[in-house]
């Protein structure tokens, strides 16, 4: 049967007869925020160079499809010196608590000194009063990407893109 062609209708009929269905994943469509975006200071200015660990961290949220719960969210904190994830949180909702947990995990495991720069985008979770209080509590400086500019936070964006692109990873959560 080398090189033979079968119509779509034929395949559908054979699949129905064998009682099998294809697995489809609904495309993720983020809902735009209606809130006015307030620009924050960009302390990092795309200077990703560091001399030691716990000098500059980057944070972001991404979505991941799981078999059990459908679309879920991963908040990650990346150390720009080691390029390793130092804190993360995984949940079914994209809330301020999710990113607070990720930052708390990073802080608890790394115990950074005062003055660490934490860089993120202008998402409502990162600009919330709750998160700002946590940043101040840990004596960190908060740096923000410019509106609509993923290059300002490219290391964490790249990590998340690679994670989502991996077809061999299955999240059985």
C-alpha cells in the first residue's frame, strides 16, 4: 500500500467504526485585561549581566495544558546569573497568590541579601498592592518591562516558550 491515498471521510468512517477519536486540545486564548496599565520603572534596561547569584531575578506566568485539569498556570522565578528556576508555583487560576507563592519559594530557598532586582512584566498580578508589599518586605527593587515588550524579560519568556513547545512532556496533574 505504498503511496496510497485515503480521503478524510474514509478515515472518519473507519475511526467511527473502530470507536476511536482523536484527542484535540482547545487553543489557549488569554482574556485581555480591562484595567489601565500603569508604567513601572525599568531598572534592568535589558542588562542581564550579573556577577553573582541572587543579584537579578526575572518572574513571569505561563499557561500549560494538563490532562486532568485542562489549562493551568505556572509562575516561575529565574535567577539571571545561573539561568535556573529558583522558585515556582503551579495552579488552576492566574492570581496574585500564585506569583506570591513563587516569589516566597525563591526567597525561602535562596535567602538573598537586600537590593536584589526582581524584574517582571506589567501584568495585573505583578503590579498589585499585595505583590508590591511582598517585594518591599523582602527589600527587593521591582523592575518592570515596558508595555508590550517581551524582550525586556527575554530569559524567562524563552524558558516558558521552550517548556510549552516540548511535545514529549506530559503534565499528569
